[in-house]
């Protein structure tokens, strides 16, 4: 076994150790399991363990796979692994003991890449809010401060990677759910372009194409490498796949050209005040990009300042949440009981059932028109730089539902998706880069957004920034 702590490395370095025989897959697996067992009681990141299954799978690995033997965790939402629980943060699905019948296409790609799935990570109920505090499984805590949230909805995965349980973990992003936890936990988090990663075989898209799958990582190269093994078309996918095999890592082998970058240092539409740390983070990042040779100026798509999108986006999310819940009820034959839904989810469920076909299409038409007005700005610019969120990580319980305010969790989400959700609607690639920490030691990320299909540009500039302002050596106390 190597003298270096393998769990302190990124997944690419772990894979290299495994290929050269400096550590065996079983040794690395047991180190990861021990780390999870030591830290999870405090963090509550991993809610479904599959350690014995992982041990069996490790003994049957295809050694030529690029990540053969690298430990991995998957978020307990959307992605399914055959025979394992998939509760989506829901007390209802927990109560009926729901288990997935099949691997999703993405899970199968992860397995072919050699990743060993140790378990599933915590997520808020149906992924509708930006903190990970489901009643079903309790709150996940941020390794940088146990009093604070790691964000959501991929909060369990982000906490696990930040704490060093694994080097890389799956997440998904319907309004910021990869980028916000990455920002809160000092990680790199890319939301790829729409259509690159399949939701099949059970889904064509999710949330009107707003929900995207990928991973949370410590390094840009891990995100690029995982995109190379995850992206690819499957029969029946509704969006064109525009990824060339190996394009992610190939982009990192080249220097970024001089680009035209706009940056935004206030909340779109002046909907709320931007926290001082978030403003400082984006201003410092703008200066860094300029120092790296890019043309940087204050500029952003004017359509971001429109405010009708929130109403239409919420109508769409409510309809999808109601659909998913009703589908689970119909499939199981088990009706809802009192207490099965959190207060805000129960309201969203009722809202969604009340959305008519005409209402849904009205939302779709508006959001698609709005997306075109936003995306057109990239005719003149290559990248947009923004904060990830309007505020640093919130304290656990800050947005808990109460009898007086059952929608508190949803209202508390707004400051954390005001910069991110627009690019779920447009389908553009967007990444969170961990470039700032508050005086209290809490991470604050900045967001880079590229034109649709320009994922390699986002990765290339992210890697350039990572080299200029490396973040991997900065580690949280809870690990």
C-alpha cells in the first residue's frame, strides 16, 4: 500500500495508483468504508450502505476500465441502481420500502467505467429545495461547519466528497443542485449541457429538460474524465447528443484561448441583496480571469433581469413533483398516509395536481422564449461569470417549515438558485468553482456559464483557473 493517504487524492490519481498496483481495489474500498463509518455519524451524508455488494463487485472488476476500483457514491434521486433503495428523500417511499428494478443508463455507464458504488447519499424530499434536511433521514451537515448546510439537493454527495469519504460522487441539478452544494462545500461542480447524459431508460427528460446529471469532484480533470465516460446517446433520447468521445480530457490538454467574458456582480432583477462575500468572490474571479489574459467586462443577458420566470418555473416543478408522486402511488398500490409528505411537499403536490395542460404549456412556451433571449447573449460573449448563490451556506434549520410558514424551505431556496436556475432552463453548461472562503471558513463559489454545447470551453477555463488558484489543498476540519 502507498504511504500517501489515497483518500486525499482525486479519482484520477486513485485510478493511477490502482493501475500500477500501489494499492489494490479491495484495500482502497476498505479505506473508504472505514472513512464513511468514522465520519458519517456526524455528517449523515450516506443514507443507504451497500458495502457487501461493493466488496463482491470489486472482486469482479474489469481491470482495463478507466476508474477500475475507484470508490463512488450516488445520490438517492433520479439515478437508479437495481435492487437498491431509491427514496428521493421521501418518507412515503421510505415507508413503502421502494427499491429500484433496474440500473439507469447512467448507472450502467458508471459501472462499466469501473466505479464501485458504496451507497446512496442524502437528498431533500424530491429534490425541490436547496438544503438537505429531509424528515425521512435528517439533515446532512457541512464538513466545513457542522452547524451549516452543505446545500442541496446533492448535499449528501457534496458532504461526502468534501469530507474525503470518496473522491467523486454523483449528483444531479434541476435548479442548481450540483453547483450550490459544490459552492457550499469547496468543490468543483459542473452541470453539463442538456442532452449529454441520458435519463433513460425510464425517462426521456426530467423537469421539462431542466434536470441534468453529473458529479461533484475535487478537481476539474475528474469532472472532465467522468463526462467522457458518462456522455453518450441512447435510443429514444429526446435531445441531440453533441459530445465527442474523449472531448473532456482532450480539452484540458490545450491552453484556453483569449475569451470574451461578461460578469454579473448583483442579483438578477435586483430581487435581493447580494451578500458581501459573494460579491467579493465574483469580483476577485473577474480580476483573475483578466490577469489570465481574457477580455473581461461587466455584462450579462438582459433577460436575466426579467422576473416572470419564477412563477412559470415553479408551475413546471410542481407538475413534475405531482406526476412523480402519483406515479409511485399507482405503481405501488399504496396510498399516501398522514405524515407521508413534508409540509412544503404536500403543498407542491396539490399545486401540481391543479396545473392544467394549458397551464403547463403556457409555462413551457414562456420558459422556452425566455431561454432564447438569454442564450442569444452568447452570440457576442464566450462565458458569463456570476456568483453561484446570493448568500453563503445557511445554518441547519434556517429554512425549516413551520405551522405559520409551511413553504419556508421553498422560500429559503430562492437566494440559492437565482443565479443557477436560469441555465437549467436554457440547458447551457455551467460550473461552480471554489475560489473564496468567508472569514468564518465557509466556502463560496463562483459560476462560469458557456453557450449550449460549449462544455469543453467551461472545462478548459475552469482548469486554467484551477492552476492559477489551486483549491485542492484546502481541506475542511470535519474529515
